[in-house]
C-alpha cells in the first residue's frame, strides 16, 4: 500500500496542477480532473506540513478506496470555514505522529490564496463512546482544518476505535 500511495501522489500532483490551471470554482466540483482515466476521485486541495516539508494532495472523499491514494475530505462547510480531512496513520498521515502545537500547515485550494494555519489542539477520542467535537476557538471568520487518523500509530490491529484529532486554525 505504501508504494501505491507514493505513486498515486505523483499522478495526483499532475491532476492538482490541471485543477488549478482551469481555475475551478468549488472545492467539491472539479468536473473531469481525475488523476487517471478510471479514477472516481479527484484533487480538491493540497496540504503541506511546513516543519516536516511534507505535502499531500487531498481527495474529494474519504472512502476506503480513496484513502489508499491520499488523504480525503471528510466534510466541508463554507459557512463555518471548516474542512475535515482523514488519512491513514501508516501512510499519508503518519506525519501526525510528530506534529506539535504551534506547527504550521499550508492549505491550498482552487481559486484562493494559500492559507497558513497553526496547530492549535490535538486529542484522542474513542469513536465507540464519543463523536468528533471542535475544541479550539469558536467558529468565526477563522479558517479551521481538522485532521483525523486512527490511533495509536504503532497498533498492530488494522481497525482501532481510537482517532487522533488535530485542529488547526
């Protein structure tokens, strides 16, 4: 899976370039910008972890199939200026293991200037007992990005009920 994830990012980078070249109008609507002819995914953003110099193309959904190729959009709300993005702990979001409060990330979306966001919070939830909740500042005109991955990173179990939630604004 690691090889597939890395090769896919090269193809997704090319598709991301095409999305930006055509200046699409929406993060969820990119018409026919698939990274390969049979793909049912397309890039909607680029996420860079500045301190680690690691970038990933974000896909339009977070289905199991999509997450094999890159992190995916879990939900999007223009009204709240919020994006939630999921990724696998052993590939694209392995970087979250060493993310620290205050680290910067850069979010690029079509038709917008890149946004610098600061990591504000990180916490773990048990999805059997609780749902995701926003801990940082109340939602106002600030952009928020929530990054979600399975936890713990070293677990030998494929499925774990724990999620690491990382908030940036």
